[in-house]
C-alpha cells in the first residue's frame, strides 16, 4: 500500500495524489496538517527518503523566512521545527514499503509503478 502525506491546498500535492489515483486504488491519504506527523514518523520518512531534514524544508514559507532562514540547526532540531510547523514540510511525501520519494514533480512517483 502507498501512503501519501498530502496537503489538499497545495497544487503540487494535489498533482502527486492525482498521479497515484490514476495508477492504483491501493493508497492511503494522510493529511498531515490535520493529523500531524510525529518526530519518529518524520525521522523514519527521512531515512526512507535518504534525505536530511533541511532537504525537505519549504524555504519559501513566510515562517521559514522570518524565523529560521540563515540559522544553523541540527538535524534533530529541524525535525522538531517541522513537527511543530508542518507547513514547512515539502509535499507530497509518498511511501511504499521501505522506499519514499518527494512527489514534486509528480513524475518522481513513477518508481512505484514501473
């Protein structure tokens, strides 16, 4: 089963969800702004993505520019920041088994359907 961490207000996230919907019915949508991601889940996602926390931070968000831009944080601090401010997490994050990808652009999701 595919899990898609989704924000329905985000055009890129909607495109990723649409990509998945066109290819399978075996998926679960997790609206992470309504159902926040825990630190453990986010750390696990980062391992599956093979990325560092700052790699999935939305640097164009106002909260990033006003509170975090230009500051140095550890990976654990970034995880806490994103858990407290989930709008900062790039989307959609899509997971199947032990593999996860950032679904922006949606074509990145092809790895789950080849």
